[in-house]
């Protein structure tokens, strides 16, 4: 359609607006973890609480509190919003919250397991399309799926929910966690996801520990973690993943050691997003739970909370020699699952190297360099 | 056309971000391409802000003529051109 000078259509992400937003110093996205409760009980999950956990439910942010936080974020120019959980569809007021956030002019994405999708969600998503609707596929066989979720009947619910979305042309992006309980069928999962997904299938083999530090559940997470050889194998077997790693090689494996000047945080945490927990805590990374980097939004404004955390992030320095001699200068840190948040979840401190992450990163480095070499052969 | 009263579609949210005046469609049937939104220039904003179910386009053109020193024909052409585009895209509706 031809356009007069005074109106112009733009599409993200290639617009000048996105370039401007990338240069801002504060986050441009807000993520609402609507609930920690879930209808599934996945073995590898870092957050799930039982769906009937009344304690957790009673501390969830109300729609009014969420609206107030969204208003503050919109005022600061935030454009993107993610609704996640737990399982966000467990909230009886999910649709009202979703629509309220859309009406603020936020581009809203939703993460769900799809088990609870019903016709009213379909009507909502058809009329008010989410930017992304991401569904995790835990297995293709009923037995595998339910081994992961721990809930009998969950596979049928998932397939019914997904079918309802697809048959109503609601686009979904499918993804997977690669864990011991489903790694034997990860290639079938990839094939299934590629067939039905709007976007390229992606999988994640990196499991972090629980927010509630439940020791028994953390053991279960450890038991679901793939070995370094398994991670290398599934990355090798996934053409897109392998190619991306080869192509991104120079950003993942530097030629020489880096110098982080003892800084604890070298990631883009200050820009990554406002992460709002179900009970109203602000974090700048969803897994960064160290109390110096968490603020209670029931006690202060979004920007006061952000500024308080940001100050601590900027000033954080390590005096741990092991960290300073290893992670702080590591040339494959971008390949590693190590970060202060994950270090804290593993060790209770922000700057302790984690052997499991380190071994994985080195195995992946070796594999990627070999793949790269082979790809360059005439 | 200039006797018609046009008003904003409530399913288009207008926000100013980083100096850009953004029109963000939230419902199907408006800007259906993924991540599609619209920006308005200064003239577009002036017209958009005057739209109301209580005002005809003629009212709006009269107001703009009082506020700006441009030629009436030029203003009228601009306003009609813009409204035509906005209406085609479902961004404005009109009062029957």
C-alpha cells in the first residue's frame, strides 16, 4: 500500500526505533513471572511449585499490582513484555492480565506448556495475537513426556492444547529442554517441533538449580543434566545448532585471555530486562537471586529498585583468586554456562568457578574448533 | 468525506518512545504483519490528536487552518490523504 509522507509503517526488529532502543541505558523489556505454580511437576524445573500451593498463590501479584508495574515500565519506554511462570495459564485472571498488558502498547509474548489451553484462550489469542507463544515439548512419546512432567495424563492435555492452537492458526514456537529423561528422542522432538513451529526449533541442554534451593529437587536436576559428551553429541547432530556454533565461533572462542578487571558481572545484565517474580521482587536476571540484587517492588518503585540493583552490579568486584585466575579471564566464557547468577545457585557465592560448567565449555570448545576446521576443508 | 466524524480505533495504542510517535495495533485485522506498527510525522500527529467522534474532518481542518499558516487546500489534502490511509488500515473508524 502506498503511504503518504505523514504515516509510515515499520516492522521490528530492523527499524531505527530498535537501534535507538539498543542504545538506551535501561531495560526495554519487562518479564512477569505470573506464578511459580505449575500443573506439571517437571524433574528439571527450577521454579515449579504445586498448582494447589495456597501459600504461593496468596503471595502472587494482583492484576492491580501488575498494572501499576507495567505503567511504570511503559513510562520508561519499555516495549517488550514476557508472561511466564510456573504455568501462567493457571492464573484465573490470565486473560485479563494479558489483555491489560496488550492495551498498554506492550508487545507481549507468552511461555506456556499448552496443557491448559482452552477455547477462550484461542478466542483471545486469535483476536489479540501474542508476539510469540512459546511452548516447551518435553517428549514425543507419552511415556517420555510424562516421565519428565511427572503427571499422568499431561501428554494428552499437551497434545489437545497444541492441536487447538494449531487448528485455529494460532502460531506457536516450539522448543525443548534436552535432559537425561528425553535425550534418547531429542531428534524426534526436533523433527516434531520443526514441523509445527513458527520459528526455528531451539533446544537447551543447560539446567540451572532451583530458586527455592530445595536440596532434594536440586539433586534431581543434577541427575537430569547431560554429560559433556552428550551435549557435544546433540549439538553435532543438530545441523542448525552446529552451524550457528561454527559461524559464531569468533564470539564464543576468543584468541586470547580477556581482562575483566575483577568485575563480577561482565554480561549485559543492566539492559537485559526488568524481571518481576510472582511475589513482586525485581531482579535484573531471572536467576540472579543473591539478596544484594533483589528488591521488593511492594516497598519501592520500579526505578528505585532498578537503580539500587544497578549500583551493586556496577560496583561488584571479586577478590576470589580462583575466579580471577579462571573465569574472569577465560577466553571461552561465552561458551560457558558460568555466570554470577548460576554460580550463586550452585555455590551460594557469585564468583566460584563451577567444575561441571567448565568441563562442558572446554569439551564444546574442542568440538567447535574441530567442526570449524572440517567445514573449511576444500 | 469532510462531513464525517472519524475517531481512534481503541485497538490501536499510541505511544511515544525515543521521540517516535508509534501506533501499535493490538487486534487482528490491523497491521497483521508480525511486529508491524506505524509512525506518524509532525503533521500526522497534529491530525491524530484532533480526531474525535464529536468532530467532523471539516472541524479539524478549520482548527488546523487557525493554528498553522499553511494554505487551506494544502491542509485539506494532507488531512484527507492521511485519514484515507488510516481508514484503509482500520486505524480510525467513523461515526455513522
